[in-house]
């Protein structure tokens, strides 16, 4: 008795299609943002500070893709160059907040006692302060500028990192892993920063990526109020402030930098969300 080939045919396993994750999308957007900042002189079609009064407030066209501002400057060029101070400010804030927050949180969680109480009460005080208001007050005292803006925003951005590092250190303090390290004679600073710190870093990286969107908005708020990078340097917040004066008639002047702020915030939020899913073992397939 013969059998049809279809009866004995073994179905081949279906190949899984690669999923387009938020990490892939966010990473791509962040890469575009970084490349735009790095190669701004090559990508910008015009000098971002060149003023052509006869071409002021032109709508988007083939010559000026995003139009021009009140001084006749090309908005596309200024948006591209505006990514540089924004990313530099964000980098400075992260370099200041992550080490401080991790140091305070690990010391509080590992040492315990009165050290933990004092450090956590200081953290609660800074956590209760409104970020932008305190940043404005500090910049008003120190003077506007990129470095002063970074210091001001970093002052109120480190407490979430400290609280997260403390919680993870408390969970690790009585673990078998640290008990084995103590049996080998590892204690004190070597145990804190050689064994606890590496275990707390992945969650700190995820929190940093998730907080970048808010940091970008705060940095843009400083620029909008004239407390950030000073003119004529292209900066998204100050560009939105300039465009708000003519937003009902020449909407593109504020829409161009506003779209850049939205793009950057979305890129980092998607990246942070993807990193959280990737590093959380509960979401593993």
C-alpha cells in the first residue's frame, strides 16, 4: 500500500520572526541623535549663527526644510547643532548624579544604623525639592551657563539613584554571595565597591536611561527661561522661547526645536524601557 508524500511529510518548524523591540527602536533613535550631534558640521546645510534679515521667518521650503527664525537663521541647521549642548548637558548630569547616588545608597544600605538614617534623611530632603525650581534658584546665584545648569540639575537628580542602590544593597547584605566573600577575608570598601557595586549597576543604568527624558525636558526648561546655554549658541529650549513669540503666525519657529525635544525624549524613554525588559529576568522567554 502506497502512501502519499503528503502523509509522511514532516512539517518543518517555523522560524521565529525577529521582534522589533522598544530597545531596538530606542537604540536606533539614540544612534541617530548621537550621529547628528557628532557630524553636525557635515549635516547642517547652513551656518547655524548666520543671520540673513531678508530671509527672516520664511516657512519650510526646499531651500530651508524647517524654515527660518526671526533673524533669518536656518532652523534645520540650528536644530542639528542644538543637539550638542543638550547631549553634553545630559552627560554632565549623569556623570555627577550616578556616582553620588550610588555612593550614598550603598553606604546607607551596607553600613546601616545612624549612618543609614542620616544619609536617607538627607536624601528625602533633596527628593522633596522641586527640580526645576531649585535649579533656577541655583543658576540665578551661579550665573547662566552649561556647567552651572548641569550642577543645578544634578543637585536634585541623584536621590532616586541613592534610594534604589540602598534597597538593592539591603537585599544583598545578607546574601550567600556576600557571606562567601566575607569568608575569604573581603570586607569594608573592597566588599562594597568590588562586589555590591557591580550588582547594583545594571538597575542604575536602566534608571539613568529612563530619567534622561525628564532631564532633557528640565534642561530645555532652563534654556526656555534664559538660564541655560546663552545665545547665539543653538539650544532647543531657547529656540522654543524665541518661537513662542510668533507661534500663532510662524508656528514652525517653535515647532522645529519642540519636535527635536520630543524626538530625544522619546528615544531615551524607549531605550530605558527596552533595557528594563532586557535586564529583568522575569521577562526572559
